[in-house]
C-alpha cells in the first residue's frame, strides 16, 4: 500500500485562517489528505483556491456554524456526507471518503456545552456515530476532534 500523509486541523473558522497561514501551511505540509473541522462557512462564501486538491464540503445549514472540509490529492472512489440521521446531518459534521485501501471519516464531534447542557444530545450523537462507524466494513481511519 502506498504511504499517504493524512492531516487534520480544527480551524475554528476557515476564513480566519485563510487570512493568516492556511495557504502557506498547505503548500509547506503537502498532505495527501487534509481534513478540516469547524470551517464555519459554506462552499462559495469565500474563494478557497487549493490547486492540486479535490474539495469536498459538508457545511451546516446554519451559516457560521460547524462544518467540515476534506481536501484530497486523489479523488476518492466515493464520498458521502453525514451519518443518515437528522438533525445531526444538518450540522455538516461528517464526510466519509472511500479510498482503495481504507475509508476515511472526517468528523467534527458536537460539544456537550457549558455545564454539560447538551449532554443528552451528545450521548445520542455518540450512539448514532458509533452505529455509523460499525456499519463500515473495511479499515476505517477516523480523523477529527472529540471533546466533551
């Protein structure tokens, strides 16, 4: 199997890091796949030029909220968005990319909130996401940020 450089970055707002160091980071790091979480934007809200990379966006319906982006030099065999359960899929949290030797899952896990105010919702997410991952029959690489 060919070696691949896989990187993950919770950008906490893609537009903000685009004004700073995003493009120089991408050029210097040269990942085969870059998984971004918490993009807080939808495709087309800003010009994101990534020559040599295919872009796969999974944006939240609500502007300025969550969102994931996968940049890949090689086009995956198949890309899917979400886990098939509303309301989670409206938040743009999961991109699944099937490559020849493995399946990559770029995920931005929901936070339980201050004082665990959203703990019940987070527990439903955990159960749903676990079931989603269990349904994938080949080697899985999960990339993302998990926090309570």
